C-alpha cells in the first residue's frame, strides 16, 4: 500500500478549502493546506465582506438626512476614506485570524506557499524547495477579476480586488460593467459623494435578474445621481492634465474626465500555473476545472470546489460543495451539491433579494404563470420624506400553485430572501403563503397578503 505525506491536501485557503480542511482534520485525517496569500479567499479578503462594510459606509448620508423627519438634529458630518480603509483592514485581519485558528485547532498544517501539481499525487511547494504527496487532493483556488488587457490604457484602470484600497477617494469614477459587482460599487461611490458613471455594453444592467427588480434598481440609481450609459463600451483610457487624472473615451465618441476607472467585467478561475496538465486534470474552455456531480475531476483522487469550477460563484455554495465532498470522499455517503433555489442578494442601493425563477424564466417553462406583485413606499421612508419604493413579487405556477420564484427590492431584501429560500426549498405553494399570518407592520408581510394575481402569463402572453 502506497504511503503519502497527507491523507488530504487542499490547495487554496478560501471558504471552501478552509471548511474542507478543517473538518477533515477534525475527523482525524492528516491534512495540509497551501495558501500563498491570505486565509479567507475572495469573500473575506477582497469580496463580499469588505464590500458590504463599504455599502454600510455609503448609506450613512441618507440615514443622517432621514433622521430629521424623526425628530433628530444631526450636526455637520464629514467622511474620512483613509479611516474606512484602515478599519476594514483591521476587521479582515480579525476574520482571517478565525480561519487560521480553526485550522490550527483541527491540526491542519498550513503551508504559506504556492502549490503546483507535479502529478496526480505530488505537489510542489514553490519557494519551499520541496514536494509533498497526498492520497486525495482538493483544489479550491477560487477566481480573480478579468481585466481587458487589449484596451488601450488598461494599466491605468483598477479591478474589484484593488478598489478597496485606493490611496484616496476619487472625485469622479467610471465603472465598466453591468453585473452585480459593477452596480454595487456604483452605489458605494455615489453614496460617498463621488461623481459616478456606469458604462455597460448591453441594453440593461443586471439583465439576469427579474425584470421588475432590475428596472426598479436602475430607476433608483438614476434618481440618486448615478449616470448609466448602456449599449456603449470603454474604448480607451489615457492620462490627463487638469482637475481629473484620466480621460475615458467611449465607443459613442464621448470623453469623460475621471480620477478612477474600475473594470468590473467578470471573473475567471484561478487555474493558470497550477500544473493541472501535469496531473491530467481536464479544463473547460474558460479555464475552469471540469467536475462531475460530486465535485470529482476526471482524475479519481483529485476534486475541486468553489469558483474554480465556475458552477455558481458564491461563497456559501463553495462551503456547501466542500461539505458534500467530505461526505462523498471520506464518509462513504455520496452527496451531490444542490445548486437549485439558491437565495441571492445584490447589495445595490436599493438592495435586491431573490430566490428561484424570474418572471421571464417561468414564462418559458410553464404554460400558466401567475404574478403577484406589490410596489409600495416602505414605512421607514414616510416620516423621512423619502419616496424610494419597495417591490415584493411572487412567481407562481398557476396549475400546481407552487411558488417558483420570490423577489424583493428594498431595505433588508437579502435578509428576506434567505428566509424565502427556506419556503421555496420546501416546495411551498401560494396557498401556504396565503394561510400564513402576516407580521404587522412589516414590509415582509406583503408576501403573505397578495391574494389576487396582478396578472397572468398564458403560454408566455400577458393577460390582465
């Protein structure tokens, strides 16, 4: 029987890799984990955690203004970008410490080196001058922002990893992209008082979300002062003289003066230089690792989870896939990751929470679709004098009464989507929603008080 240095060797210290390594260690497995940068991965270090902290920071100007309607007098306020950045760094270091402590407590050996596969069981630790062997290998290296290196002046732009640590807050920013990352950063910088322009080559930002949701968010962004330019792309960026650092040339001929350009145009898996070809691991055209329903690659002892497989690029998904991997690889209990009905939030301003099918998706798959929809002014905005609207929406199969999708736009939308996800996962029907007592006064009560369809879609055609 072949002897290996490790029972399990994990490449990548993000959420998926750390969860797998920590729990395998607690099972008594000898585990090594290689991470060349910092523990925590995209989410903790340069993704959803710092992003949401910055979203909170950007919302305070509205909170200060709203306070007056509730009897508060708020004095003169000012914002210190450098203090926000420094406090963010401190919080990330604290969270990273928990990741390291969890691995240490499970007796996982942490190797602060880049790991490269030499064959199906051998890993080179670059810089350490040694190789190690493992019976089972798990690749959880995540992804990184795509940059358009062919665009003139691309070197003057920053990506979503770098944007958190700018040396100073820009006066003006151009954001290239129309997905959730671009939209979230547009809201952040606009809220912090930065002149913000969003450039997207398509017709509609957030195009993969329900049409009611992306329309409401688009309208609200414009009302808040964000300029959105669609069906246009950034052709070039050049250094400028004068009040702004850069000139941004668009495909429509317009030139925008800005201090900063953010490219938020997608993410790609971290597989370059990983040595996959040495082990015979197959990759897709986009560079992602091809896995089966159980996260196993074409090489029997090598597995992959998280963004590097480009299935669903969300932190909880990577963690779930890691848990399924452990059940399958070490507990004799094959478990497929369940990628259906994943609750999702976009921390735009206003926020989107969603789970299940959009109206458009349902209309393509079901002959009789009922739409229950409420658009209203949330209670918190009344005394504040704010006219921002909130949306609640259910997409229902008119024949079986099963709720196919639930969507909410407004304050705490993500929190609602998490709980709505439980209901949809349990295959709740519209009748289940109807017989659930409302919690009053709340915005969420709208989901259980929309008794009459707003309209129907019969064979894709709207009626009513």
